[in-house]
């Protein structure tokens, strides 16, 4: 029996705000990286991708 088998279709799960914030932050980070990769597939230079990652990191720290 896996962990997901413990949940019903409409179960509610208690979660701390700090955990929710951490999950939302990770999801946003993954979405930004996905957008950069998709932009890279549209013939952008690799330097542009690296620049966007650096700008995001600075934005995250600030």
C-alpha cells in the first residue's frame, strides 16, 4: 500500500502555511525554468537563458 492509497478522493490534509509557501515557491521556480527552456527551444541563445536564470536568482534574493 503506497502513500497515495491513504488519501480518499476528497480528503482534506492539514498543512502549515510555511510548508504551503515552500511548495508554491518551488512550483513557481519550476514554472520559470520551464518557460526559459521553452524560450530556448524557440532559438534563443544559451547566454540569454543563463542571464535569465541569474536575474531570477537576484530577484529571489532581493
